[in-house]
C-alpha cells in the first residue's frame, strides 16, 4: 500500500471518513456524530460530504410540508 501512497494512518483516516459518510447518508448517524467518527471538525466533514455529493442537510419533504403547515397555522392565529 505504501507504493500507492497509502500509509497505515492515511488508510485509517480515509476509511473512517468513508464509514462516517456512509452511516450519515443511511441515517444511522447524525451529522455531528458522523463528524466525530470521522475525527473532523463539522465544517470539514460537511465539505467532505459535498465532495462525495452527499447532502449535508437531510430534510424529508414530509417534514417540510408539516413544518409549513405549522407556520401557516401560527400565522392564522395572529
């Protein structure tokens, strides 16, 4: 592996980041938990997710619809 530029520490770091991204994308870990597993500051982990084209914000459309309904309900009470 060293001939390819991979040393033990590099391989371990990259595999931890990849695992953290996978677990985040599957919804197993929160964004903060995944960043911690990857041993990266949150800002750097978000950038890493972007490089893999994994959205950093996972907000299901059903939750958005519910939240918008709640906002409209609150507005109608005023």
